[in-house]
């Protein structure tokens, strides 16, 4: 994938924001268990970084997704995984369907302030009974009063990133009976709506600086005009939305892995054992070379998937592969590097230990590894009973 000067300008803008406005505060936010999303997103909005690939009519830059991925790589330079993840929720998880299929008035009311950073968004799909199994969600939205009436929503959502600070949710609910892939809709639900309760923050293993909470909905009423697109198309929209989520996840992991490798190399150069620097051990410097090679291979896969996505090709297979590889490689890099830090690697604030905690989510959230493997197998025609003849 070739990057233009405009791509590099976006990269520089994103990198400067990360270095000046985010990284100096990351350790404090990690201890607090939350970062000030409205404050950070407002700064990003002023720079155009929340709407790189969103329509100009609503405050976006109107560029293709290759420009977004240029910014996303730089977001990965944050000294934790939590802030890039929260940014990704805003740009690539809660807003793609709204930007693509939402009615004009709905986009003016919710997409435009998400792009400007005046509102924080969250994606509300997962439930305790249906995480990666999106078709199994139980939350319902019953229509009342005809096409111009309301939805009455009941149910609960789990693992909702940005929930404690969100102004609105992009929520997937069952709006009808019948086939589980044809009875769901995506609905915009303001978090201050009566009957909606944000539960306490979940005490997570990693991603400590992002707020993740359960959401409870009891007879929550929103106008049916808050539905994105046609009723019953929500599952399809969410599957499309997942492609950007998975590309974002894979691209945002690259810089973080490189940082862990680079800092591990620097430590191994400075650490003397048995009369020589640790890095002089062939097993260590060979391992660093292997890991750096794997990261570059992942980058190439991401770039190829993005090129196809921009060209309008279905990237379900490549995006699933990239997401699968990012999760597994993130774990491999963090674990290998932690080992070479020795006892220092087993301390809480070490760069490798934070990566060890944060990177583990990539193989769970946004579709677990097993779901990615199932998708890839299906598209290869090798699922039991569905093999190509």
C-alpha cells in the first residue's frame, strides 16, 4: 500500500497527539482505571482524527479507509492498549453503520458530535449469554405506536467499553421474530434515557485505563427514528461493522508490539550477565529478529486487507486472519519479551507486563480466536458438512 503526503500528514498529526496529549498521562489513567474520554476526544475532534473516513457533511474528512489506518497505526503508539481501544470504539465500532446507513437527521444528531468529540459513543452488542455468538443476544426492542412510534427496549449488555462516559450507545436488539439473522436492528440509545442504567466499572486484568461496564435496560423508550437503516438488517450491519473493528484492532497493535521489542532490546543491551550484555546471547537477539519479522508480516497482511476494503472487496477472510494473527502475535511478543526482563518483567508497571495484560484481550474481544478460525474455515470451504466438492 502506497502512502501519499496526505497520509503522512495524518500520521504526524496522530503521532503528535499521542506523544503530547496521551502518553504523559497514561500511567495516571492506568492507576485511576479510566481516562477523560470527553477531554481527549475533543482534542482529537479538533484535529479531525475522529472522522478521517467519515462523510464531510457531518464534519469528517471524507477520505478512504487507508487514511484511517494511517492514523490508527499511530494511535497504537499509546503506552497502553486501553486508550487506542476506546478510540476504536468511537471511530470503528459504534459509528460505521450510522455513517453508512443512518438517516440524515440521525447522523446530524449523533454522528456529527461523535466526529467533533462533543459526544462519546459505545457499541452495545455483547451480552452475558451471547458474546462472540451475536445471533444469540436476548435484548428486545418492541415497537409501539406504528412507524412513527417508539421502541421499548428490555435486556442487558456486558463488557461495554466507554460505557461510564458514553453519551449514546449503538445497540443491537431483537426487533422481531423469526430467523436470528433477520430479526435484529441497530438502534441509537442516549445513555440518559429513563430506564437505562450503567453498572459499576468492571475490574479487568488489562486495559485498565478504559471504563468497561454492564448496561441494564428496563422499558427504555426511544423513537423508532433512532433505528439505523431498515428494521431487521441490524445483524448484517453489525457483521460489516466488525470488519472495521477487526482491521482497527490489528493495525493498532503494530506499534505497541514494536515498542515492547525495542525496549526489550535496549534493556538487554544495558543488562550485564556473566560478563556480557544479555543481547549478546544468540537465543535472545535471534528471537528479537523473529518477532520483528512477524510484526512486519502482520503489517503487510493489514495493508493488503485495507487495499481490498478500499477497493470495495469483501475482506471478511483477510480481516479475520489479521485479527486472529494480531491477538496471537501480541501474546507471543509480550510473553517472550517479559521473559528477557527477568524479575523486572514480573512487576506491574513494566512495559512487557502491561503489554502481557493488555494484549490478551485481542484474542477475546471483537470475536474470539475460535470465531475467527470458524469464519476462515467457512470461507475456505472446510467446515464439517460444508466442504467444497
